[in-house]
C-alpha cells in the first residue's frame, strides 16, 4: 500500500468513526445503537471470513468456532476469573491465534471441500465441548448471569454510549488493519494463490504457509467479533459456536460481495435488517428469510457491491453520453433561436 493510499484510508477511517459517533446524537434511538453494535460484530465476522473466501480461495464452514471462542473466552475470563476487559481481550486474542494455528496447520493442507468440512468438524467439536462442559460454560443454557465489565481508562462499558463507541472503534480499527493487509504484497500473494496455486508454488511461494497465515489472521479477527457480541449481550450462548453462525457469515458475503472489501459489511447490514423486518411480521421467519435470500442470490448471482462496481463504468459512461447529447442539442438550438430572433426583428 502506497503512502497516499494509506493516508486516504486513515482519513476514511477517521471520518467513518466520526459519523458513527455522531449517529446516536442525531438519531437518539437505542434500537439504532443496538443495530449498529450487531452490525459491528457480524460485519467484522463476515469480513474476517472473506479474507479466506474472497482472497485466499478457502471456503470455511467452521469459522463460527472463532466467534464462539471469542464470546466464551472473554466472558469466562471476566466472569470466572475477574480479569479486566483489556486483559481478557488480549488473552482471548492470543487463545484464538493459538487455536487457529493448530487447526489451520491441519486444514490448510487439504483442498476445497475437504478443507470446508474439516473446519466444520472442528467447529462442531467446540460446540459439543461447550454443551458438555456444563460446570464451566453453563451447557445449553449458556454463560448467563451477566458478564462484569469493570471500567478501564475511564471507559465504562456498562453505559450504552461507551459500549457503542468501543464497539465502533474496534470495528473501524479492525477493518483498517484488514484493508491494509489485503492491499499489501501479502494480500496480492493470496490472490495469486487463489487464482493459480500451482503456479504460485512453482514461483517459490510456500502456499501452505501463506494460507496458514490467512487462517490465523482470519481467526483472530473472528475472535474479536465474538468478543464484541459477548460484551453487547453480557453473555455467551452455544449458538455462537453452532454451524449456523458460519452459514450466516457466508450469506452475508454472498449478499454483499466477495470482490469488494466492504461487501461483507454491506451484506451484514442487509441480512440483519431483513431478519429484523421478517421476525417483526411473521413467526415463520426462517422460511421467509431463506426465500428472500434465495431469490436475491439466484436473481443477482453476485453480491450487491460486486454488481455496483461492475456496472459503475457503464452507468458513468451512459450519464456522460446523455450529458454530452444534451449539450450538443442545446448548442445546435442556440443558432436557430438566434436566427429566428433576427428574422422577427
């Protein structure tokens, strides 16, 4: 990433954070703040998965293990051990990195569907451990009773305003780091491996090592998303580590797009918004929401931002041609109008 691009991304990140901070002031609605916090959690989760899907060409069906690991890891440390938020945050990230390195070392050596299903198997193993380890995790009831969030550095996460700003900051900073990674030489190496791993290996690139790094980085940011969710709900539930949470992330990527960096975030906004609307009007939300997603997926065949980026040059050219035609027509009409004026005189 060149320095001008880096400076531009820094300015964009600051502007995004300012806008997010101003939204609750302009629209003082708790539902809006809650929605944005959920978008922060699931948008980051989907973006971290897209590092594997869109850039490394690895479709993981078990990425939800890191979401659950982040929620339970940080929640248990703060609830059972009484650790502070920063200590629990850093320790959970380290735990996520270690788990991702151990599991990724096995999975990334496999290809396509074998990789996908092995990651799913590890996720279901974690889910089973959560269910079975009732004295610690609470079993199928989840880690309830509230997660203490002691203040640190003047930040009181028990206050919704502070929690909102904290989650938005985590989202923006995480997206900035991921963006920097995918625009770096490492990111373009991942694209090369995705498009032609044989040629990449022939050029001397350690394909499995690059994929393992992507798996670990993806797992770390997936863990961050789980921490955000546990802080938001002040609990952790087995559903956070169930296979459906990975399916939702895949849906978000499909809706938003894989080739545009902000595609998964847009997909998260769309899916969460649709889910809120559907659940408000019907009890059969799964059937209705699934039908809507199916129609969108089959109708568009690409993510929304993928289509916008693909069609943008065409739309811009059409607008330019229309503007030029209007200018030409106006220019041609001017002499005629002038001549008619002279005749009338």
